[in-house]
C-alpha cells in the first residue's frame, strides 16, 4: 500500500519532467548566418536562439560582440569558424552558462587571456583548432569542469603543461611542432596515466629534435637526466614562451628556445666542442713544430762551433807535418780548401828582428850554410 501511494504521489512529478523535456526539445532554435560578411554579431537575432552559427564572417569578438553574446543566454552551441578572432578576452562568454559546444577553429587566435572561459560551466566540447596559439596556460581551462573534448590541432604549440581537466575524455594535439625534450615529460606522463585518449596518436609526432621525429609524443623515450632537471627546464620554457607572447611574435620556429632554452635539449654538444678545440690546438702545435724544427737544428749546430785551443792547434799541426802525404790521399778535394786549412792552422810568428820564421826550412841546409 505504501509503495502504491508513493507511486501515485510521484506520478504527477514525472509527467511534469517529461513535458519539460519535450518542450525543451521542441524549443530548440537554430540560426544560421554563415557567409554574410558580418564584422559584428548582429543584434536582431531571436533571443531564444539555442544554436547559433556565425561561421565564415569577419567577426573579431571585440567588446561589442561580447556584450551582444551575453544577451543570448540560452545558447547551447556557438560556431565561429573562420572569422577574424585574434584574442579571446576575459569574460568573452561569461553569460553563456548553458553553452555545451564552442567552435572557434580557423581563426588567428594567438592569445587566450586567463579568464576567457569563465562562466562556461556546462561546456563539453571546445574546438580551438587551426589557430596561431603558441603557448597555453593550463589554468585557462580550470572553469571548464565538464569539458570532455579539447581540440588543439594545427596550432604552434611546442610545449603544453598538464591541464586540470579531470573529466576530459578526448584530446586532439596533432599538427603542432612539438619539442620532445625534457619539457614534454610532464605531458607524456599525464597522457599515459590518465583516462584521456590522444586522438590520432600515430600522427602526433615530435618535431624537435631531429633524432626523435619518428616518435609519437606519447611514446617518445626520454633520457634519465630529464627526470632530475625537469622542473628547472619547465620554468625556463614558460618564461620564454610568455615573453614571446607579450611581444606578439607568432614565429613557430621557436628561435627563443634555441637562444635561451628552446632551450636546446640537454645533449653532448659540449663534448664535440671540446674535441674540436683540442684537435685545432694539436694541429697548430704540430705545424709550429714542423716549421721551427730545422731552425732549432741549425742553432744547435752553430752552438757546437768554437775556437781551437792551443794544444788542439799543435795536434792538428803535428798531423800535417808528420804525414804530409795524407793530403794527397784525400780524393776529390778542392785545393782551395787546403789553403784555407793551412792558413788557419799555421800562423807565421814575426820575430823581433822583423823576419818571418819558416818552420819548413830544412835545418840541415841551415847548418851547411853556416
């Protein structure tokens, strides 16, 4: 009896809920304003619109557009594909609490401010594909408590910190120039340990360094040193990326990373540099030695030359007098050399009387003359 009474009491309530759901499905209002060349969101749209398509126009989402969007608070789907949106300002969608799908692909977005998605409490699908996003602060997604799909395909992202999206089921990251150095380790761990699915994993490849281009960002191997140096590298990369954003530089070649960081991954380039310097020094020393060696040899030879002492002169003299025929025994010798040697070894001494003593005069002939 009690159960039947309970059913009778709850029956009207269930009927009311079913009627509300049927009414909501019947009150779905679609407005299509694609390819109208609008530069502003029009103000004459039905206020009860739930699905609004403003794709392929010239809308920039400036302050006027933001105020106009806040009047369409029943929106569940909003499409701004291929417009001129450059910056997503704070509170751009603050009054769209019923929005579930937001598609802003194929614009020129390069800056997303911190509170750009505040108020989107029911958002489930966010499409930011094919823009010029260089770096994303993960705190941007904190207000999106019910987000299940995030599409970041085709941007200029090289690094992406782990977003606090606990309900996320699918993430699309291919088409970005991913830097698979130590700075990507945190994202890789998150992709492998959480329940999120990486769409098109096989084509979500590393772009830098060259030796890792054949790896997916989810399976790329990291060196052991990445696990110890990871925090400092993340800090440096964040500073570099946000500095480039503040200067409005959209170059995806990441020249700031090669200058400060980008930054280049930790490797063994210093070993190569030391080897080149050492080789250059050794080559220079060898060339210097080859040039200077003959000079040193000549200096050494000239240093060994010295004047003959008196006893050495007498020895040489005796040698000439004792064996005069030895000169004739030397083959192929120039006679001029003998005269030079003779002059050096036999100097004539001048006596006091002015006559020169000739030691080669036969003493026997002198005695006969006397």
